[in-house]
C-alpha cells in the first residue's frame, strides 16, 4: 500500500544488509518510509563459532528487494530516486584480484576439489580469530587507544591475520578486503571508496590523522600493520583495505554503473553515498530528531545516546572532543557526523539472547502454542502474562501457581505503596548505591504497590546477560552468562501454565539484566567525563517491545525516545543517499529533516521502585565480581582482587534484606 505525499526533492532508497536478511526501503525527504521489501540470506556455519556468507547472494537479494520495493510504489519511477545509500553489518568480504569471490571457509573439501568460493564473507559475529585478537592486543600499540584499549574479536584486523595464518593461499590471492557496506557501494559504482565509519570503527583507521584531504592513507598506521605481521598491506599502499576513505554520504564517482542500475531497476548515474555500519545507520536515522529537555530547550547532540538493539546492541554517543573510556570502542572522529567524535559501547547479544532464553525453556512449546491460538507473538503473550502475574502478587485476587519453579513467588509477599518519611527512603536509596545496609523505611497502606509493578517479579532471580561474551565495559569475549535463583520445576502436563509463569519471569529477568548492563555502560562513560545522557533514542526490533523499553527507562532513569517510523536503519541509509544526491546542505541537515520522534517513555520515579532497582543493580555488579572469582579459583590463581571478601568493602557489597521486597 502506498502512503505519504510527493516531495519536490524526490525520493531516496536505503539498503540494509543485516545478519539474516537484506531490506530495501524508499522514503521521502521528510524521512517517511513509503515502501520496503525484504529477502532472507544464507549463513554457513561449518563449525562452532564460524559464520560465513556470500557477497554474490547478498547483492542478488538486494537487487530483487530494490525492484520489489519500487513495484509497490508505481508513482515513483526510477528517475525520481535521487540517491541511494547502503548500510551493512561489519562483516569482512574477500575478493580476488579480478573482483571475484574467494573462499574463507574451513569446511571439508574432498581431495582434488577446489574450495566453494561462494562463502567469501566472514561475518561480524564469527569468533575464529580468538588467538589473533589476543596477539594483537598483546602489542599494546598506540592505535588500540582508539578502540577502548584492545581490538574486539568482531573487528577486521584479527580476521585478516587469521586468513594469512590459516588460509595463506586465499590471503595471497586476495585483491580486496572490504567491509560489507563498502563492498555494496563498490558493486554499485565500480569505484573503491571506503567509509570513515567502517574503517575507523572496525579497521583501526584514524580519521583525525588524515589532515590532507587528498591523502586518505595518512589515517592508517604503518607501524601497527607491521607490528602484527601484515606489513604487506602497507607495501601495497593500503589498496587492499582502502586508500580512498571518505565521509558518510559523500557522492561516489558518477553514481550507479549501467550494469548495477539494470540489476537494481534504477537509472545509470543515480547518486550513491558512502555507506555505514548498520547500527550507525540506526543512529543516523534518529539522533537528529527534535526533542526538548524539561526546560523546553532542544537537547544537544552531545546529550543524546542511540541504542540500536536487534540481534546485538550498539550504544552510540557523539561529542565535540574525544573521550577515552576503557572497554569502549572509540573515540572515532567523523565516523558518523563530520566534526563529531563517536564512542561505541555495546552488547554482544540482545534480541538473540532473549530468543535463546525463551526457546531453550521447557515450556516454550506450550507458550508458542498459546500464542498461535491467540494470534499473537510469543513476546506479546509473555508481556501480557507478566501483567497478569503482577496483579496476583497482592494475594487478595489470587496467587501465583504453586509449582516450585517460581523462584519464591508461591509465597505472598509483603508490600508497600507509600512511605511516611520520604527523606528516609531517599537515604535508603543512597545507601544502596554505596552497598551499605539500610533500614526498612516505615510503610503504610500495604496492598497497592505491587499492582502495576512487574519489576518486583524478579526479586529472587538475578542474571548476567553475557552469554556471548562482554563487549562493554569489560571487552571480554570469554565472559559468560549467569542466572541465580533457579529451582526445581514440574514438567508434567498439568503444570504447563506454571511453566509459562516461570518462563515469563526469566524473560523479564534477562530484559532487566540487559538494562542494568546499559546503566553500567552509561556510568562507565560518565566516569571519564562524557556528558550525562538526557535522552536515549532506541530503535531496532527489540525497541518495539514495550516492557523492554519501560525497564530500560526505569533502570537507567533516562527518557527513552522511539522513532516515528519503525525502520530507522533503512531511513539512516537513505539519509546517506539523500546527502549524496545534493538534496541537503550537509549530513547534519539531512538528519534533522529525516529524523522524527514517535513516542517518549518516561522513567517511573516511584521511590520504592528506585530502591528495588538500586539493590538489584548492586547484585548485578556483585555477580560480575563473583564470576571473575570463580574463574580465578579454577585457574588456581589468588582471588584476593576479585573475591567476595574484597567485594565487601566496595560498591558490590552484599545487598541487605529489606521487608518491602
């Protein structure tokens, strides 16, 4: 169905390549998404931790999606598309010297047969280069200062080193190593231009060092590449990884080639903008939106944070000067908006973790069946079920199932809604932040507070969300998840509804853990001088989950703004295309025109809830220290620096009991 109105500036196409699909959208100069289309792409998983894709398949899916999106808007003819922009995951594409795909796969190859060159992309989430990551970080090279002190296993340098060591023939035959979004722009234009976004954020490129606009290679550190054994890249004057690096939205050459235009269903010469990483496209598509603070003043870019949450999550902040935060990627100058430095903390698994917690639970089949009966998603069913459970906490309207899987919620819980002494409550919150014992505030009216407060359902269930490693603030891919407060559960048929209770509470606990992780990230930024965040702009599939959004607002204490249009990443890519087409003076103006707030979720400032989350947060931090202590014990190492004993005098001190909980 067609929506929106004609815009005199024309229309813009954005193409997004995610982990599992390619999407193409068409929007107008107001950033209104008018039509979109999607195609799934294949992933090869030859062994644990190895993930590969095909650049040819990705391009073919993108072209079909572009034609399908155009078909949905018959009034928008190819001549009305004034620009196209690409975004993608930060996956590594390998091409030979004739620009043909060359295999990165380690799958079994029968004797006498060549590798299947279809699989020429090492995905961002591929963890094959663990040893290479450790080696690069052991050099402690100066450029690592700009990636939080150490490269991530998700970045490109470790993958290149792995290829050289483990597939030397592939490495030697390669002509180009490209971030996926740069490959898409190259395939579209025939000109090899790299993005400051991809090279700075994933390749150790330093844009602020490239002071000569005609010599992009100034941003590369020859000493770094030599020190990690990839000096041959320097010898080639960086042509395999990018000798021409430009801002997002810069027009590339003469636009689409005749071949690419035919494949996409567009016109030769349609402007193509330098692209960006998919998460950064989400930030580009919403950070420019108008929003005011409590005094009615426009919130400056430096006080905004983009939280792009899908399979994983990326938190992005912009600032006029560089801030160095251990464990946080960046600062990267000009990686999103020219003139601004970017910090990029994040979480390795968000939507993927929520899916895992739900689908690995014994009651999942029952819950899925119930969702299908009610024509709703599993997430919506669990959210509705949490609302039912919260009303049962009072005891007057019923009680939770007595199955022993409810982490203590088979007992009626004491409650409180108002406190006779607000000062006393605020003092208790302050003491909780310090990890100190605090007395129970005097409570009255003990029947109402639990209604409408689903957060309390997880009183005895605590989680660490690092099932796939910790990206920030510890930058440790070997970290693992934890869940404390589990009990025996009954899997008999009659207890299936009890299983849904237990699953709903686990699901809530993992969402809260992700929110506590975001709070930890915000505190890490502020500890190094980054201005406090006034508003979090949240987009991505998980941002459509109202419980997830509200828990983040309550736990961080920060307003959450969600965009007017769901497909913010597509709009960000289209914004780069609009800038390339000359429809706006610069990228910042394009952002302001094409970004819009849809709704704002305010944090619940109830003091009892604040105290509850403060104490849960102390448990969260304590679990990290305990996890490190367990690992130290198993290695036979002294644990005095990470043990529970040392926690007793820190902010991770044991959380005191409180009757209101």
